[in-house]
C-alpha cells in the first residue's frame, strides 16, 4: 500500500539512436532533434541537441512500470520548463502527492532534473491501481 510522500528516483541518460527511433515512429522531422553524421561526431553539437519533449515525457512510463506494476495510467500532463539536452545526466522522479482510494487512483508529481538540479520537465500523472491506492478495509 502506497502513502502520500512515497517517492522513486532514478538516473536517466538519453540515447540518440533510441530517440531517432521514436522520432521516426511518430514521423517527427523537426531538425532541432536530429544531427547529420558529421554533427554526430562533434561533441559540441551533440551536447547542444534538444531531446524531443514527448520522448522525454515517455520516460515516466518506464519509471511507473518498474515501481507501480499493474497500474493503468489515467492521465498525464507535462510542463516543459527547460530544454533537455542530449549529453547531460538527469534525475527522473515521481512522488505520491494524493491518494483517492474511492477511485483506486494515485496522483503523482513527476520531474526530470538536469545535472545541476534544475527542473527541465514537471509532470503530474494519475494512475489506477486497486492494490496500491484502493481502500484498505
């Protein structure tokens, strides 16, 4: 049974090739998320590349699946505060903010912070899981 205040954090590094697979899947051709072969060899270009926002937000799904098994995501909203850059290391976290046992819902506050501790993405997600958030009668 979860309680308000429980939280989960992991380190996160974005992989360029995985992001390109995501971009190709959703048919996102925006050049701010892609590099040429020559640019890929340039450390400054790699470091300045902006990770596609929804790709970054999808990382919450992985964290949810590992820490809240058998849950169903009901809603998720995200605010992009700062760019997520390819060559940084991030902390991704979720904290239980509210529990609605009558609906088996947990409301979680999520964040992705860069290596300087600055928030890049704020997220609120609601998940349904009777075992974790339901009535305990």
